[in-house]
C-alpha cells in the first residue's frame, strides 16, 4: 500500500513541473522556452504579454534566430526606435538581420496566435 501511494505521489509530482507543455487545438505539443526574447517580452509594458505568449515567441526565436540575433532583437522591446533604425539602415549586415527578423516575426505571429 505504501509503495502504491508513493508511486501515485511521484506520478502526480512528475506531471506538475519540468518542461512547460501545452496542447493546442491542433494536438501539437508546444514547448515554451526561456531566453533573451522571452525575458524582454515579459519585462515589456505591453498589455498582451503573458508567460505563455512570451515563451512561445522564444521557442520560435530558438528555431529562427541565432543567439546574437536574439539578443539584438530583444532590445527592440525596450527601445522600438532600434528596430526602426535597423529597418531604415542601408548596411548589408543590418539588411541581412532584418530579413531574418521578418521571418521570425511572421513565424511568431502564426505560431503564437491565441496565446
């Protein structure tokens, strides 16, 4: 009996933490991540921010952007003028970053809608 109670308690605890998973309407499991984008999102003053949304956006960032691109993009949350400056820049490296950022933004919008 004690073994069964311990096994039940272990199963309950195992289901409560660790990886944050969510099953959307599609039945696909989405892992929510933490990182520079997620932290910047959560610390922003945007009304729509939630840990689920920011974690979803970070997951897409992990799939779409390098670490240095993520750190650069995270600064856009605190200073939107930076994004505008990069967008308007004529530098080849800024243009390349902006193309990667646009792909990331489109994927985030599609993947994280509803969070």
